[in-house]
């Protein structure tokens, strides 16, 4: 067991770490490794973030599993146990994070059942202290000043609920309110959106609902979880292909395994593969092919229990479930401190706020196959940078100079769709290589 570097340290010499989900635990582990004193805050009573289904803010459902395989998702220094399923479910993953926290003795660094209300810089100086206000489980408020702040409260907790014209008189829910398929029993169900959650839930609904339709406004690329009997994300050469060639090769291979989704009623994608997050689910095509699910166009308006679609058709439903994703949510800090522009904060490497030395965000990345190790590498970079600042190393000034320069291109040559959920999307290999280089330069 490592000594507790935070035991007798004043808060002004500590980092405030917000969140105990995967990104927060990665942050805690890397601060611990370098002996950087920190105080963790977690609103729930235990670790795991959204993967802890008992957490009231969790958005997972009973059937939720990884869409990337265990070996491409796990923390490298703490592999998932042998015998873990290729695509483990949320209960296995919650145990994994609990075991990770126990193995590295991270819980003692956290205050649980504590909600962060406000994070403010004490001054405009780049190396300012940070004033953090929290609410304890008994309702008391406390305020203290910290040397820096790491925000790691996740990206999949605040529902993005669209506005629909008209009024629906049945049940209108967001997928964040979905927990088990029994909610669909004997109902006529319309799911809005065919992303990964929407397709997972549509497959669940088939076994309980009276009928299941899925409303879409654009086409999708559907990737099977297994190719040649192995997890699809474990295949491929060691040398990355250029974007144009990978799109051509993978879209051809995909047709061999999944066929053409337009034959089931999906629109043809008006973008190339990997320019939006692919749907890792082949069961949806199975059920479409068996007539268990039907594709509907975009919604025009509601009228009682009738849904009018933009192609002029209409149908009655008992439940409409919006699988429309989540929005970035950092309610405790002013947007200008995070350099928020348009749909997301503009941060160096999706991590560092440009105005302040010790304000960082972990986990504000989305990429196909980035895994938790990608978040761990972010945390490693942050911890090394904070340590270099403390030791006044020239390497810290070099990273600051890079932050002040033009932002590096993390797209990997792909032209991502201009959607809110793609506003902080990166190309996995390009991004991880950049983060690793920046971390290595600080040693």
C-alpha cells in the first residue's frame, strides 16, 4: 500500500478531482502514482459512475454490455480477469471498477455522497487557486480552495431530449429512464434514433412489446460484434491504413457480413464509414429481417397517441422512447473557463483549458475503440504536467507553448459529421499517439 500523500496536506496544495467513474479512477490512480495530493469527490456512494446501475445518475439498463471488446477497453495495468466475457455486462464492469479501486486503494482519497456545486477560479492568473463548493449528504455546504481541478464526471449522464411538435398522450421517455424490457410489456413502441443504445433497446423490446418501430433521419453503418468468430475490434493489421483506404476496405467487408441495410428501410448513409460513430449491433438487422422491427422515417408531429411521420404516414403508439443521446454537462463551472465554443469546450487535446494551468477535463473524448486505456493515458498526461509545473520543469513550459499554438488535427483524415455528439470526436490512433508523445516529453 502506498503512503497517503494527502493525509496532512492543506487543500491549497491539493488537486480537486470530480468523479469516480472510469475517467475519475484513472485520474486518481495517476495522481497517486506520482504522489500528487488530491481530494476526490463523488456524488454517489461508491465508484463505477454510470456503470453502477444502483447509482441514481446511472444511464445503463439491465441488458447493457460493452460495444468494444474487453481487451481493447480495459486498463492495461489492471486487465479484466480471465473468464470475463468478450463483451461484459454492466454488473461485471461495476465489479471491475470496484476491484480496480480496491487494488490501488483509491477509495480513501474520495469523499462519497458529495455533490460539487460550484468551481470558480480565485483570480484571473493562469496559476490561480480554485474555490470548490460542495454539498454533503446531510445538506451542508462546504467551500475550500484547491491548487487545481480535474473534471471527470463523464459525458453520458445529461439526456439530450429533442423538442417534438404537438403533444403525445402516451409515455414519452428518454433512454436514460429505461432500465428493463418489462417496461415495454404489451405496448406499441416507437424508438427514436438508431444509435447503439437505440438498437440495443429495440432488440430488448421485441420480446415484450406488442410492436416495435424505429424512427430514423439518417443512414447508419452496422458493424457485427464478431467477425470470423473473433471480436471485430481485435482484427486488422498493426499498421493503420490511410483513412480513404480503411473506409473503402471496411465498408466492403461490412457488406459481406451485414448486407445492405437499405433493404430493411434504412436510408442510405450520406457520409462515408467512420465519419459518424458506427452501430455495433447485428441483432437489429436480424430482427428487421424477421419482421419483428420496422423502420420509420423522421417524426413530423404528435397528435394524441398518433405519430405523424415526414413521409405523410402515421401510426398509433403507447410509448415513444427517445434514443437521442446525451449532452456535455459541467453545471458547476462557468462555460468561459472551459473555453466553450459551439457544441463543446475547445480544449487542448480535449483535456486542457487554455486560460488556466491547473484546470483539466478527463473523458471528454469519443472515438471508435478508444477504451478506458485512452482515458488513462489522458490522466497520465495531466498528472505528469501538474508534477512538472510543481517542479518548475522546462518541459511544462514547452507544453504550455504547444497549448498556445494552433490546435493539432485529431481527425486522422476523417470528415466527421457536424453533430453535437461528434463535436469532441477524435481518431483513436492519432489521438492516443499525440497524448502519449506529450506525456513522454514531460518525463
